[in-house]
């Protein structure tokens, strides 16, 4: 997705200068200053093709609500895209209730059962963080994500994250 055109005068001036120089040298490349695209979700989609049972070996789904999917992190923090943004993209979690994390939830514990690190839990540090994530293709800006203490290990991306409500 392409960002909207930047209104920054410096960015416009630099783009004009570089475009002028490109034209002088015969280059076909043209620059256009754009604002960063703000993302709210990063997740994979799968549709079960066979009968299944939603069950985790580490905790009871009946006592928990789905808060989102883990997608990035470091050795200190992890990022979770919110369930409401996943639903907003047209994807509903299968057979579970969602929970909307808000400012009142900072300090509460969330849990996940991941492919690599199995069970882990961490405190919510920020209910609406803005983070930049480096991918092979560049850097992506994410807004309104849940930031937790370290929750994910490499390979845990896409793990469902839950909060206990009972």
C-alpha cells in the first residue's frame, strides 16, 4: 500500500532536486515524498479444512479471551496486533471471544502458547504503542499495538495471545 503524499516542504524540495538531477543524467527514476503507511496488523490467515478442537496444553480457553496475535519483538519487549484490528480486516478468531485491551489493562498479564517457546506470559507495558519493525524489505510502522514484556521468541510470530478473565 502506498502512503499519501507528504506535505513537508523539505521533503518536497529534496525530491525536486533529486528529480532534476535524475533528469539531467537521463535516469528514468522519479522520487515522490510520501508519508509512512501506518499498519495495525501483521498476521497470517489459515482456514481449517478438517474438524478440529481448540485446546491449549497450558491453559483453558474457557477462562481466557483472545487479545491478538504476536508478531514482533526483541530481547526486552514483544508486539501484539489487537484482536479488534484483526476483526476489522474481516477475520474472526475461530470459536473464541475477543478482549479489547485498553489503558486500564497496563500491568495485567497476558499468556501465549507458541510454536517455538511453548507457554509464556508477560505483563502489558503499553496498550496502544507505535513501533517500527525491520523486515528484509525495509521498515514497517505499526500503530495501536499492544506492547508487552518479552513474550515471543523467534518462530513464535503468529501465536495467539490471551488474557485470563475468570
